[in-house]
C-alpha cells in the first residue's frame, strides 16, 4: 500500500471488500447446502421414519416389500434394510356412489450401493407405470358409472435419495420425505 495514491488505495479497498463478500457468500451457500443434505438424511433415517409412521397409526412391517422379494425382478438386489408401512384410508367418495379408497402404503429400501439403488428404481418405474395404468383405468370406470367392486385408487411414485429408495402412493412418499 506504500507508494499508492489515494484513488488506487480506495479502488484496492473496494476490490478487497468485494472479494471478501463473495467468499463469505459462497461459504454461506455451501454451509446451507450441506445442512439441507444433512436434514434430508436425518429425516430418512429408519428410526425417524418408523416413529413418524407409528405416531400416525400406520402399521409397519419390517423386512416386507410392496413387490414381493420372490418376484424375479427383485432377485440379485443387495438390500441392506427394508420395511413397508400401510394405513387404511377412511375417505368415502360420495361422487362415485360412496366407494372407499385404497390404503396408503409405502416401502422404504436402504440399498447396499448406488448400482443396486439404480436397478431398484428402474424396477419400480416399471411397476409404477403398471399401478398408474390401473389408476387411470379405475378412474375411467368410475367416471363411466361402473362402480361395482371398485375402490378409489392411489397414484404411485418412486423417489430416490442417495442409496435410499421409496416406493408407494404419492401421499405416503411425500409424508416420508417430510413435506
């Protein structure tokens, strides 16, 4: 700073101030991103999810899957832990002659690695398409007035976070994810 005239000192001062502000902003954004990631991992811990389900009258079945493990598509997958939770939906749909709703259900899979998680997601994407076709067909029948033996269906989704895979109706999956 010795030998610099006053205008250069002021310019240097503002440049340093701007650089420090940018570094602080990047640091803050990084900390917030890591915190969000950490929050997601906390909410997807097995104990947290099970406590949330049990507190809301879901039945939790340990080592159970929506898609049976005996299904050929599930063969060879490395699943560390898995459980399924379900709860009857008390909704009655008067617009369709007083039919009841399908139950809420979701399976949570803690996979051994990313490769197995990706394979499971692919399997559930196909299963989701099957379930959602049934959803569309059932809604079409209900809208046509054919209510004989039908229940109001649920729409299914697949969600993956790191090596954790969720599969179930969208309300239950959203509930597990915490929003």
